[in-house]
């Protein structure tokens, strides 16, 4: 049970931070202006659960096949890259914004489909794969899914009720710093194990 709770907690924290300022949050805010909040959250949750289930499957398979010391080194480098990616920022393309604004039909299908496609290859998917090489797949899946949905729900609340944006620079630098800390920690673990 302790391993599950560690995987859940670490995954929640990493993915929640990774999602702050991500294009998925911008999509969630855009969809929330067109549809009711509950269908938007259901669509986000279903799409996230599916993408992250695939991610943990990939990560778990890699973790079982490769030596843990090398995995820690690669994961640490990946987390440093995620930090740099976070500093670069993320914006919706005109095409993504148009799809979010003009979606017709069922809100759950529209939101779920858009989120599924947006998350393929995104930093949260890659971070989930990386986490699954280190921790139990089920805890990573649950934690990463809840972390992403919580971050997107926060974006909806902020966008809808407060009408303000969180300070973008503070979010970028804070998230990048947390990724750097996780990256350095994993690299140190990897160096110790490889020796």
C-alpha cells in the first residue's frame, strides 16, 4: 500500500505542476465557455484516463525491460527537458482554438476527442511514461489522471469565476524548478545505482 501511495502522490504532484499553463488548460477554459462544466470535466477525465493508461503501460514495460540505474538517469534527463519545455510555454494553435470554440454535438465527445488528440505526445504523457518506469503502474495511472483533471478543473474555475489568469511567469518558473529538482534527484539516484 505504501508503494501505491507514493506513486499516487508523486504522480499527482508532477502531472498537476506539468499541466499548469499547458495548452490542455487553455482548451479546458475555452470549452468551459461553450459547454457546461460537468460534461467538460467528464470528457477531460475519460480522455486523460485512456491516454495515461497507455502511458503507464509503455512506462511499465520499459521499466521491466531495462536496468533501474539507467532508467533513473534517462528519467532525470527527461525531467530536466520537461522543465525547459515548461519555460518555453504552450499556446493553442488557431486550429485547436477553432475546434474548441466551434465543436458541435455531444460536449463529452467533443471535449474527450480533442483532449485525447492533444495529449498524445504531450509532456504530461511523456512524464507519465517516465513515472511508470519508476513506480507502480496503477498508482501512477490514478495519480496522473487525478492530477491532470484537477489542474484542468482549476483552469475552468479560474477562467470562469475569477475572470483572471494566474501569473504566467510564476507558474512557468515554479513548474520548471520542480521539474529540475525531480530531474536532479533522479540523476543522483541513477548515478548511485550504476556505480
